[in-house]
C-alpha cells in the first residue's frame, strides 16, 4: 500500500508560486470548458432529432451513445494520464469536442450523427476524468479545500454556455456558425489553460492501469451515483412533477430546475469556505440531510412554492458532496488515484445515465412522488455513510 509523504516541504520559491497559480487557473478553465461544451450540446438536441427524423424513442437510443462514449473513455483516460501525463489526454479530449460539435450542429444522417455523439461523449468523459485528477493534485499541493470552487466553474460554464448559445441562435446566426464560435471560445480557453496543465502524471501511488473499484473507492463511487442520480431527477423529472402534481403552467415548469441550479452553483462557489469551516465529513452528512429534506418538502407539502423551495434545498445540499467525494478518492490509499478518480467519475456518470430511467420505472409502478421519496431515502444513506468516511 503506498504511503503518505509526511516530509515537510521546502519553502516555495516565487517560481513555485507562479507555477501553482497557473495550475489553479488552468484547473478552473478546464472545468469551465466542460460546462460550456455541455451547454453547447443542449440546444442541438431537438435539431439533431429533426434532421435524423427520429421519434422520442429513437432519440433516446441515440443519446445513449453519448453515455457509452463517456463511460468507455473515462477508465482509459485515467490510465493514459498516469502513463503519458495530463496534457496529451486533455488535448485529445478537447480536439474530440472541436470535431464533434460542428458535425452535431449541421450533420445529417444517423451514421455521422451517431459517430459524432460517440466522439463527443468520449471527449467529455476524458476531460472530465483528467481535470478531476488534476484538481486532486492541485488541491493537495495547496493544502486547503479547492474542489468545490473547481466544480463551481463547471456550473458557471453551463450557465454561460447556455446564455451565449441561446443568444447566438436567437440572433439568427444559425446552429453551424453559433457552434463554431463557441468551439473557438473553447479553443481559446484551452490555450489559456495549457501552461498550467500538469505536464506529467503526478498521481500518487502505483498499481495497475485499470482495475475494478473496491473497498472505499467503491463506496465513494456508489455515493457519487446517488448524488448524480438526484441531480438527474431534478433535471429530467422536476418539470413533469410541477405540471402533473402541482398544477403549474408548463411555461413556468423549468423554475424547479432553475431553483436547483442557482443554489447548487452558489453553494459550490462558496463551497471551499464551507468545507474549510465545517470539515468534509460534516459537509457530506449535512448535505445529504438537506437534500433529502428538500425532496421530502417538495412531495409532502401540496404547493408549487414549496416544491421550488424543496428543489433549492436539494441543490444546496448536493452542491459540495461530489467535490468532497472526489477529494476523498484522491486521499485514500486503497487504490492508486489514477484508477480511483476515474472509477468514481464513471460510477457518478452511471447515475446520471441510469438514474432518470430508474426513477421512471419507480414512478410507473409507485407514482412520481413515491419515486422522489425513494431518492430521498438514498440521500439519507449518503448522510449516514458520511459519518464513517475518512475524508
């Protein structure tokens, strides 16, 4: 089992300070890039559906290729980063985004669209995995909590990308030119991030390039699965719940996810200070309890205002759990972090992909309110597990 290096570090030089500052900036920009890319894809979904002539079921199958690409890329990206360093993997992932998004914007035909979406998913998965690896290394070197702030930049990127993409499309620029401008912006951000990307893998520990998660890594991955499932429930099911069970006008149904997103973004941007004040274990415990209470409030109180307040609590509760879990994946010594972080990331993505379907199956048999209460019970499990985590 690899040991922790407890040797007191030498006093940092000015060059070391500049390098550390560049690495922190680079990590923030990488998270921002993934958020912008995710938001760039969102408004293309209905356009792809129309160009490919798909019904809802066909679109659902096509969208699975994104998840397949991501899940295939994550473990191999972690292995490649450990052997080759972070820069080649992040460059390859960014190039994949730049090649795939224009095809998704203007391409026609099921085959090229499927290939582009598979490539897009692989690029997103590779960057997501390696940027979290870099975040673990940078946070550890800083000696203070930073992971929540990094993830907050992802949330900001989603908001920024959505605003820019919507503005360009509303201005009549067309999907092709709009996406090219956004891709150019991603390229510029990546160029700015390049100097601070870790040139060589600095992941702690040694071991096989690929391995099934075990022990604490498996626990962390399952907790991420639950939190990402919760986020997916807010994205995919909140509007339907507000319309069908709270009588809200469809034009306002997006307010549920908006309330969730605002508190999650704010919570992550303030998260480093929160983690430093409360400690990582309390953040997991209180976050799980707060998110569970939010879902329960949205179900139990029969008013749409209460549902919005509930989704806001869910966003606030979930905001900093995943960043803390990624930090824990980097701190544990059961597996090398170049394997552990991709494993936790992959299990989390599985929650995003499988979660909405699992909620749908539960809603079909028990009703959507009961399905939300099941998710709330799982969040209570996250809070209970937080008591025994060494984070």
